[in-house]
C-alpha cells in the first residue's frame, strides 16, 4: 500500500484567534536597557530602596552573563537594546481605583479574549488578575478573598501593601543569579501576580492571572510569587495571549512558589502566545523560569498546556527540600508551523521519602521541533526518594521533530527512578482507517491527539480542561488537508 | 447496488487494475478470489477511496451515484464499509468513543438522530453478545494490543454497528482459527438482507463454507478472468489457479 503524505503536509495553517491589537494610548519607555531604565521602572512603581538595589545588582550580574545556548532551539540573538522595558495603558488622573474605573477598551479586550473582568459575569469560583503589557489592570474578587485572609493582588501592589512578605520571599526560590533570563527579569520586571495563603487556609476559589502583551516592541517581564503557609491549599491558573506581529517579542517571566509544611500548590498554565507564521516570522520568545520549593510534607503540582510561542524555553521545577514532599509535572507541548519548544522539568530530591512524577506529552506537527529536557536529581540524604517519568512524543507529518533529553543524577543508593519514553506517529493508515469509518480527517487527528494527552487533561481544573482541549484542536486546525 | 465499469488504477507507474467490470445486486454475496498480487486488495482500497492510487479509467456507481469523486469519509457515510486486512491500531483512543463517533457520523448523514452514550451502549452491548465479544473490549483503545483474531472480530463489530449497504471484507479470514472464523462469518450472515450486499475477498475456499457466495470471481493480473457460482470456489480449491491462468 503506498503512503501518500500530502494530506498530512497541509495539516498546518490554522488562524490565531487572539491576534488582534487593542488601540489604546499607552505610556512606553523608549527601547533600550541600562541602569536609568531600571531606575525609571522602580520610580514609576514607587519602590522602596532595597528593591531598587536588588534590581541593580541583578542587572550588573546580568551584564556579566552570556546568553545560554544549550537548548535545542534556533533563533537569531536577541538585541536587548531594541526592546522597550515598560509599557502601560495611560491612566487618567491617579489611575483606576476599582474595576469600574478601568478603561472600557481594556475591559473589552479581555471580554474578547473570553476573560470577562466584571465580577458578576465571571463564573463564581475564579478570581482573575489581568496583566496588560507591563501593568496589572485589575484584580477581581479581592474583597471576598480578603475575608478568608487570602492576599491576591498585583506584584506592584504587594510591594506597597505587603513589603515584608515580598522582601522575605522574593528571589529565594529563583535567585537573580540563577540564569540569564532570571537575572534580566529581576532587573526589569514590571508586574505580575502575588498570592499569599495564610496558615491552615484552603483558598475559597481558583485564582488566575491572564497575561496579555499588546504594545509592539515591548517585552513582558512579569514576576509571580505564591506563598502557601503551613497546611494551606491553593489552585492557580494562568493564561496568555498576544497580537499577531511580524517581529518577535520577548516574554521572560519568573514564577516562584513557596509551599511551607503540609501545604499544597497546584499551578496550571495554558500558554497560547502568538506562535508566528509558517515561515517562522513573528511570535513570542517565551523564556521562562518557574520553580517551587516544598517544605515538609508539602506538594507542588505543575500542569502546563503549551500551544503558543515561536520559541518556548521553560522548565517548571520543584525543589523537594522537606521530607515526604511531593513534586509533579504534567505537560502537553504542541509545536506546529515553525514553532520550537525545549521544555521539561527539574525534580531535585533533597529530603527523605520525597516523590516526584513527570508526565510529558510532546506533539510535533508542521515544521515544529519539540524537545523534552528533564533532570531528576537525588541528593545524598534523600533516602528512599522515588521518581517516575514518562515522556511520550507524537509526530504528525514528516517535517517535524521530537527529541528527548533526560538527565538522571542519583547520589543515594535507595533511590528508585523509573523512566519510560515512547515516540509514535499519526500515520496515513490511521487517518484512512478513521475516514473509512466516516470520520473527517481533522476529527480523526483531534481524536488521536486528545487520546494521547488525556493523562494530562485529567490534571487540569475542569473548566480549563475543556478550554485546553479546544485550544489543541484549534492549534492543529488545517494541519491536514 | 454496485456497478464497476472498466476500472483501471495504478500506483505510481505500475498498473494494478486493468479494467474491472463487476455488477453486484441487492441481497447478493460476491466472493473475489485470486493468487497473491492479482489486485484484490487494491480493488478494495480503490472502492473505499484510499489515497495513493491513480484512477486512470472507468466508473464506480453505488446505488446509481458515481462515488469515485467522493472522499473516503463520504463513501463511508454513503454506506461503503471496508473490513481491513490489517486493522489499524489507534493507541489512546477509546473504542467506545471511536465507534460512537463513527456511528453518529453515519446516522447524521442518513438524517437519523444521533445516539447518546446510554442508548449507544445498550445497542453495542447487545451486538457484542451476538458476536461473542467480551464487554471489556469497549474499554480498550482501538485495536491497540489486540490479537489478530480480536482485531478481525472488532472489524465485524464495527460493520454490524454501522450497518453498511456495501461491505467489502478484505481477507478477513486470514490468520483466524476455526472458532474466530465461524464468529466472523456469523457476523456477515447476520447483517445480510435484501437491501445490502457483501464482497468477500479471500484466498481460501474455507471461509466460503461459512459465507455462501452467490457468485465467485477470479481476479488475475488486474482483470476478472472467470466468474461462476459457488462451485467455482470448490474447483479452485481442488485444481488451483493454473488451469485458469493458462486459458486467460
């Protein structure tokens, strides 16, 4: 039987739904990176001196560092002088005091993105912080959360209102010296979300942040910090989109999670930044450092669905410092068109009886290149540490690639580490089989891809799982002719 | 039901079907036999609309409509069912979900109401009982890790559920033990009625002990070189194909 690959070749030409631009007057810094820029951002946010000094130290460190080149991705060097490090919608007067005062155009933008910010319109049970370019424009359900003692606000606000917490934890999980982009972020970060769950509290609703890049030539450098006090619990979601532009835009975020004794943080991401076109023009460079630390009996669970961005470079990790702590990483990464992703996780076992699970599903279509990179490290004192890793790759068509780079370092002989990996391909014969049973090619591909990903979908909060499934379908639309 | 006129097809530069003529009426079972490489599986694939074949000449009518221009899924919805010689594994896709989607596509096309999960399960469980299939089948991914016999029985289950007007069975008997063969044949005989037809492609006479054909055709080198009733199959069993080929 001769195989004809033409049908699958055409599998790659979907429209990006969120590519519109909001026409709004904004205040942007001229492109360029130097100490004055950092001082400007810090002054703009009325920051205390310690924070400005921290930023400047980070910047001086950044200047001594080299762009990392070990990732399996290919792109021209980023010119940091061409990027504007601050852009925010212009405020009238002192700026909005509540959501009622936010520019209607911004509210409309979020409406269009499917994230209505009017509290009454929201599904009860999800509070949203909306970050537009460099600024948070509003947070919903703040008062309800405050009743439970939960703090959920923008990072800028946290610096003003809760400086002791920010000072205590900022940079403790991801120090600015950690890597090139974490140093850059520490120097120029503009906003992001801040979450604090008090001792013994179960956060009464899902928290979420919606990131939107709008302005051209702007980088988004947000910083998120989540602190779960002893025996607390929180589930946090983030979503991201950006307009279609021919130039690449940089998004270099840092996320730090602190899970104190017996607490649990569940962090879910649906990342749908503009991926660029078939030729690889435009799209977001998504260079992100995400890491959490678990104290005794604590648990951190990362779930990510990565369908956007021209380049994704991201390894949500867990440091299992406390005994009996648990780290989990569930990931779906889809690369279509000319997208490249190098993503995975690090599980660092330090405490005794620590356990980690890694489930990674990579899907490559078009000319997409998808790499899993993961490190499982077991320290000398981490007796009886256990890890299970499963990395599966699915190929659609014959111009894409899948790569797996697992690293294992075990220094304790009682550790148990298991790694499983598979690579499969959606074949013409599978498509024809489905067609012959009356199913459209697109439905067949979606069915196979969704089946491939179901172990990860299971981990997402309900509403998100449905959205993520639709997003995968849309991202693969037109990938078979 | 089916009218094939002077059908010619090639893969790349090689001509495989060199002018097939065949008429199948409602209620009939036709067996197509022939040595390896004579074009039997190609004929099945071309009828189902598989890509990779160049149709250079001829016409194929299903209930009077030319189907050569239709996509494979459109043909399927029009009632063409192909039981695969090598059923394809689809890991991760649940058998129940797959089969219900397929059945509902066909029902939608026929203007019938789609089946909800409950009604579908009721129906499929009843059919599985008839085919002596364990219900556990439904929980597994489509054909993944199935034995050869299980795969073939799954084809028959799908055929039973889709209730096609034209079923083409491509060497469904190959690799089956005698019990499985009986179950497969049973399934075919069960769906048979005055409004549909079956084409059974086989190497061996033994399947035809269970599925009694109205006509037997011998395909050789891309052409039907001999047609007859069921006794032709017995002759072939006894004498092989050589005596026919010499005269062809």
